[in-house]
C-alpha cells in the first residue's frame, strides 16, 4: 500500500453482523476499504473507540468481553483477556487514554487502564471524583437533567472549558442543549419525529440530528432564535438529508465541516455533502450499522513495522474498598557495628531490619552506609512497582 497523507481523515465503521469484519476503515472519498479488524464479533452502538491512536477497542455484542487491536494490525492483542461484568452496551475512552468507561445493564464502570483496577461507579459528571479512592465520601451528581420524558438516545459533549455545551436527543422528539458550567437548559429543539442520534461540528456552528424514520436534520447554531423552545420545520428541504430508509444510528462530521457520515438500520453508511445536502456515496454493510465516525489517520495505522505494547493488566470485576498490595519484603544487610556483631553475629547476617534515620551516633561512615542501603531500597521498590503494577 502506498504511503498515505497522515493528515487525511478516514472513516471507521462496524455493524451488528460481524460477518465480514468487526471493524473496517474506509476512504470516504472513494469508498475503498483500507483496513479490516476481525475476530471481535458484532459490535453494539457506541461501543467502538480509539486508545491513544495506537489501539482500536470494541466490546462484544453477545459476550462480556472487550477486544483490542494494535491500530496497525489485523490480529488482536495477545496474552490478555478483558472480561467484563456483563455485556457492554456503551463504551468510551478518556481523551488521555488513562480510563475506560463501560455501561453494563444499569451500572457504569470506570477502569484505570494501566493497572486494570476498577476505580468506582460513575455517579457524577466529574471524572476526578468518580475515580477517587476515598469510599467514605458519598458522591452526588453534579447535575441531574430530567427534562426528557422518554429514553435518551444519544449525547454529545462540545469542546471548550466554561462555555461547553451538552446536547441530548430523545424519543420524546426533542433535542435539549445545556450549559455545562451552570447546568441550565439553554435551548429546546422540538421535532415532529423521534430522535436517535446527534453530532455537532468542531466549530459548534451546526448540529445534525438523526431520526427514527430516516431523515436527518441540520440545525444552525450561529444565530439561534431568542426563545428557548424552538419548533423545527420538517418541511424545509434546505435543512434535510434524505436517503436512509430506516432509523439513523450514528452521525459524524468531518474536520472541515463539509462532509457528513451517517449510519442506519438499513445497513447503509451514507456520505453526504453538507452545503448541498447531496448524497455522495453509499457504503453497504451486512447488518444494521452500529458505529461510524471520522477520525484523522493514526500515524502508524499503515506501518506494520511498528510494534505497539499494551501496558495494562486484566480488568478487575469487583471494586476494592481499600487499596490492596502484596506484602513487600526487602532484605537489608545489618550495619557493621561491633555491638551487633558481638550481640548476635549470625542474626546480623541473615535477619531483616528496617532502616531508620538515626543521627545520634555522628558516625559519618555509618551514615554513608545507610545512604547506600536507602538507594538499594529505592531500586527494589521501583522494580517491584514495574513488575507487579505495570504487568511487565
């Protein structure tokens, strides 16, 4: 394969069959597939992610397992098995790649990826509080959004700091927009159809909303009406993408804001030109499409010579109430003093002692000896952490 432009955007998709592949990488401009990942079965909606642009991670739709591939290999990571408490219905990776968040039944779990430890059940918006090991503190949700009257189908969190917006769509035919800094509802978009998916461009100038019937609607965000509740005109063809014959399951907008990617239960991934609402291409799948999104090409995706090492342990299935470590014993040779030699010469050479900081003797030679021993302890501790905590 020829060397590709590393800044080029690719599309990653998967469906509910898993017959031909678990995930596939496409060139959205030509419709050609560039890479396939197999052996992970079918993938549920919103259960596909990238880990530090070096690994692709999915959850099995029918088994309580996670599957992980190096981004440049069709073979899964070997010698590691990621067993979950149950079948995962939603999966996400933190932007820094440190945490894996998975939804199983009515519980959301958080794992620290490096160690595989379960850091807590998600009850709040703030990740820092979710992974706090202090179990004596009861964590309350930062916000509780209860404006939807039917199940929420999709959520999109915008970029930014204090001005971050949160978008949610529901079967109750509404799209709610919240201000993250205050928790206030700032916009309520009312449609004539039940809503299933939402995405927003990088500039947050437009939102695109998918429906259960198939039409996809564009909402301009630059100049919203002054009233908080807005009733959308479904007859305005200038804002509608028509092409899916079933429920829309996923949406993604390209980095330049010109191209829209949509997946549906009609087994099709559609590529659209946003300014004209024209359907550019259809990429057919074997079953309902569950995930489809744009991403910049990872720089090592097509470099088979690069070997990515996955530093993690198997994921714990139960949460620890306190941090548990294996007992660590460090052998420290006793200091060569006449007192110890005459008191118990044999015990001095074989016993284990704890080094203490004693400045009363004023013996510079003995202090130098202690320094050497402390350096040895530091080295042993470092090796212990590497061997037992990083799984190497």
